[in-house]
C-alpha cells in the first residue's frame, strides 16, 4: 500500500483540513506513515499568518528538496495559506513540488489524484470527510464557514482563503450525526468568524440556529465553536449558549488591542468600550464562561501608552488564556501597504514578555480556584503515561488511571493547578 505523511502548522482550520485530506487519501488506498522519509506522498499544510510561520514552511520545503533528490518518486503536495493566487510563480520557485492547491480546494486535489489513477468514492467529490481512520479522538473539528470578509488591516487570511462561504445546516448536521455514530462525543465548529455563519445561505440561518439543530443529536455530548468576532457577536447567540446544555462555556473572543486608535488602524470595527460591554453581557448571561483572547503587540506606531492600554485591559478582563503575537507585516495586506513596521523587535519582545508575565499570574489565580473541586473531563488521549482531556471550560486536565478511559467522561478531583493545566485523581 502506498503511504502518506501530512505536516500541519497553523490554526484549527488547517488541522481540520488535514483530517479531510487524510480522509481522501485513505479512500484512495493510501495508508498513514509516521515520517517524511517513510512516505510515498507528503502533504504540507501551511500557515503564513506571521513571518515566523512562513519561515518554517520555507525550511520544510528545503528539507523536502533534499529528500526528493534522493527519492525522485516522492510526491510533494502543498496547501494552506502559503499557496497564493500566483501558483505558476510558486511552481517555478519550487519545482520539486508536484501540486500546489489553495486551502480547501479539494476539486484540484481530486483532479490531480484522478490524473494519477487514484480512485475516489463519488461522495467525496465535493469535500472529503474526516473518516476517523487517523488516530481516534472523541473530538472532531468541523469547518462551518470558509474564508473571511473582514480584511483586518494586518491579516493575510482573506487574501489566501477568499470570501466567506457557509456550509448548509443540513450538511453539517448529517456530518456530525455520522461522526457521532462512529463514537465522536464533542464537535468544535470552525470559522474565521463564526458570527458570520449563514449570511450567504438561503433563509439566512445563523450560528444559534445551527447550535439548536446540533443539540438535538442524541449521544453528542459537547459542542464548541471558534472564533467569535466582537463586532458581530449577537445577544441571540449568548442566550442560545446559556440555554443549551451541550454548548460548552468557553469562548474565543480576540480583542487584538486595548487601545481605540490601534483598533481603528487594525480595522477591527469595535472600540474597547464595546468589547468591555460585550464581555459584561456574556458574563452575566453565562456566569461559568471561560474566555480566551488574542492580542497583537507592536502594531504600527504603537506607543508605550497605547501598549499600556492593552496591558491594563488584560489586567481588567481576567481572561483564562491570552494568545500573544508580535506584529509581523504581511505582504499585500492593508497595513503592509499603508503603514510602516516601526516598532523595533526588542520592544515587541519586551511587550510580549510583560503581558505574558501578567497573564501567567492571572491564569494561575483563576486555575487555583479549581483546587479540591471535582470537574468533568472528556478524555482525549494519553501523554507521558497519563490520560488527558478538557473540562467544558477548556481547561487541560491530566490524571492517572490503569483502565482504558479514552472517549469517556471522567470525574476528576483536582489536586494540582498551574497556569497551563490541572492534575487530579479520577473518581470511581
Ligand atoms: N479570525 C480570528 C480573529 O478575528 O481574530 C483570528 C484569525 S488569525 C488567523 C489568528 C491570530 O493571528 C489573530 O487573532 C492575530 O492575533 C494573529 N495575527 C494575524 N495576523 C497577524 C500579523 N500580521 N502579525 C501578528 N499576528 C497576527
Ligand atoms: Fe483575519 Fe480579521 Fe478575518 Fe480574523 S476576522 S481572519 S483577523 S481578517
């Protein structure tokens, strides 16, 4: 049997798409390999959101060139946000790559496979499914809306992933029901902005409508979704989260900056005041909510005072998790065309460290409140001789148990907490 190896970096959407590609390759008679060097076909699923990610892609492409020189039959496929509209130019730059296809462009992948005589089941022609033949996890990632219409000034995603296209409610419900039939207990619905879901569909269903439909699938235990956009999140959605038992109390709500002028230059479409008000409404409607956010430091012209506004917002909001990034200019974006990258790298690093330090203290305090408490964990796998899984609020929990707990809901008494994870004993 020929074999494949998929290398994935970047967001959850990339992870979901790698599972879909694996589903296609499995259906075409391939089996998974454990490394580049043991595979007949390699897929690079790439990210270029920051220069550091792009550098990793370039490094891996260089490594694969060496491998292909030694094994000329090796097939190399590249997808993800590295693939721009100028595929011919990219092809000339990287002649050792056999196929470049845009994120989610499965017709291109399948046509390539067909030219090479790879059989494809008819039902896979529109988009391949995660077929569960990769290592089993009780949690599945389900893309519900592709692309982004927002054009935040720093962001390359809309240029690489195109405009928003939602998947119809009925198709998502069928897919989730099928996955649940195979043992999946939790789904995470994915979109660059899940609050835009459905505006392009007949009847304009929204995320709240989709959550209601999915909630009625028996044996589906948990539903999550990401990412929300502070300018678009609706009261209807907040009420729906609070009323549906299966929807977990966790939100990813990126603020990006705590300064109104920076938010304006980023084209985020909201102010700090609006963000604060939204968080108040969320917290009063869903008291158990855990909140994650994203912050970029060192955006064009960010003064020390403007940075302090981000720092004090982090202090005030008490997020559970903060994903931090130093501004990285991305060719073709509005900020790249109109602004300078004028904050020195060492200042960006200092600012990152300051927020990181503050957030570590905050997360440590929040998590320590779980000491001695009992939490429910959906067990996802094993790492270093321990089982691990997540609480409904997305806290990572480790515990020891001699039995097979994969896919089970376990009650864990928390004995150890840190800013990043929790540890405890399974209750019998
Ligand atoms: N759609 C989500 C949103 O509205 O925030 C996030 C998608 S983006 C691919 C993921 C994160 O990468 C962003 O939240 C932002 O913090 C970070 N990011 C995007 N472009 C960046 C850039 N040019 N420099 C640094 N960080 C960036
Ligand atoms: Fe990028 Fe903004 Fe779209 Fe998120 S909402 S993907 S940050 S353009």
